[in-house]
């Protein structure tokens, strides 16, 4: 995103606030290592610091960092993740599992099958967001930094890691796809 407030989480919460006059907070936990460490055992206790709160809902966005092509293993690992979170928070907390998979849509059945094994989990396919071109911010994209200054992403800049993250348009589409399900689950 070009600005922190254009990230899907911020856009989603702002839209709910504007449409329903409800204010929700969120806790962010990056789980890219869960996606990329599929050949080793992931230490799920790394999630414990955020699983000790009282949540109205959990939204898990996966897919972008997963390079595993063993679809049964993907499903098994997703089920393990969902089990860990459900056991920590209870099955009354709705979980939305959303997958934004670029170029690897054959993974979707693994995520869908995993979600179907839990009464409290709903799957939201974000393929329409993943298909937006260009998907990533890329080099020469302008981002507003935490320092209050606009920066151009270049290979040598401190913002170069942002180049691999989705653009504003992608985050807006993710929000559009997630919004109706989130509103339904919040009641």
C-alpha cells in the first residue's frame, strides 16, 4: 500500500465504521514464516502473544508467500493453524480464512477443504484481487513512510521490501471481497 491507511485492514475497518458506525480494533500478526517454513515444524506458540485477547473475529490472509506445491500438506498445515487458533480462542469466534494467491490458484481447493472442516471458519477467495495487474507495488512506486515523507521504492532504498507487497488497488479489492462476509459474521 502506498500509505498505511490504504492497507486492507485499515480500509475494512474504516468502511465498517462509516457504514455501521461501529468501531473495531485489530491486532496484526505476520505469519509469512508459517507459509515459508513448510518443510520444518512451525512453532505455533509464536502466535500465543496475540491469542490471549477477546476477539470478535479473526481474519487470516494467506497464500502470497506459500510456495509449497504438495496440496495435501498445504491443507494439513492450514488445518493445524486453524485448530491452534480455534483451540486458543474457542469455536464461538468466527474465523475468516482468505487466500490471495497469485499464479497458484490450484492451491485454492486445499484452503477451501481445510476451512470446510471447521464450523467456525469461512473461506473467502481473493483471486479477483490477486489478478489485478500490476499486483505488487514494485520499484518506482511511491510510499508514504512512517517518517511522514513520500519515498520512491528503489532497489537501494529502505522501502525496497515494500516492492513485493500489494498495491492500493489490490488492497481495495481485497476489502471489497472480505467486507460482506465480515459484516455478516459480526452480525
